[in-house]
């Protein structure tokens, strides 16, 4: 088992460059830092990858890059041919997060084109409403939450604002096998019903939901008022992370909810 957490500074990325780059890693004091040169990040051989960055900025804005409309994305590109499906799913998913999932498929896989499009759309909006104080942004970082010889768990953490009352913060997990196929919860646990029962117990305890109280009465929106697992379940070295994003089961004001189920609890 190996765990590798990859971090990057949005502001540093924006100030450094506004073009695709391949980042390398340097580990010191248990923190991974990036330098401006090409290298391949090593995990298990099946999951070798490069960290890619996509950067874009409103060049009409003369302030510091972080104060302008901007896009900053860091994501892995797997090098093994078997992982081509995973690469496609990752880029398409990021395109969806940016709000351009309906563009032509050839463009959807080119995240620089998508990032530039968001900036162009902002500039068009700015021309129509020149007095607006809005600043659009999309920032995403990727971490490798877990990997072994058979599977890898990625977590995408994003922040975005493209108008409206408030922005969006999301966390998305992808679990892939060594052939680049998405793993379902049934592939990760032997007894899904027991797993769900543990998750429900933890959820009710965390949210102080009394015995017999319905989820709707407690302010949560589950279909048919029945508990369900979140759309995003990830792995760490010793636990499952269950993550409900904003709006998934509750209003924006409630924020996200996460649960931790240790592997030992499933024995």
C-alpha cells in the first residue's frame, strides 16, 4: 500500500505561467512541492502518470492573477496505455465541472481549449455588463488518496464561481482498476448492505438525528426518505471516505458532509 498526496498552490501556478506544463515532485518534510520541469511521478507501475497543469487568465485584467478571472487546474495523465479510458473520463469530467460538457468531443478532451473558453465567455459577459464586479474562476487540484498494484483512488477538489449568489465547492472521487475502468462500491466491499448500515449509523449520529426521526424532518433530501450512499466514495490507506457534496442531500447552507469508515469496522 502506498499513499501519495499531491498539493499545489493556485496563486503560484497562475503567477508562474499561463500554459500547459508538466510538473515534477520534490518531497520534503512530508510535503510535495512542484518545480518547473518535466518528470514522471511514480506510484505503482500500472499507474505511472504525469501531473499536468492548465492555466488561463483574463489578460484584460491588470491586477494580480488571482484577483482576475482565471482557471487553474492540476490533474494526472496516466502513461500506461491500459489507462486510456481513465484519462478520457478524467478530462471529460473536468470539462463537465467547468460547465462545458456539451462541447464537441474533440474539444472536450483539450482542457486548455475549455479553460480559454471560460475566460472568453467572461470577457463577453464583461462587455455586456461593463460595470460588473464579478470575477469568474475555476480552480481544481488532484490528490492521489490511495494506490496499490490493483487500484488507485483519486480525489478532485474544486472551487468555482461563474456568477450567481455564491460559488461552488466540490470534491469528487474516482476509483480505477489497472485497466482504467471505474470501480463501483460493489467492487470495493464484499457486503454492501453492511457497509451501508454502518454509514447510515454514522450519518445519523453525526447529524444528531434521533431514533425514529425521518430524514426529511431533519432537513435532508433522500429519495423516498431512505438513506443512500453518496455519489463519491474514496479510499485512503486505512479507511473509506464517504463524501456528500453541497446540494446532494441538503441545501447549500448545510455545506458538504463526509463520513469515515475504517477498514477494521468492516471485519
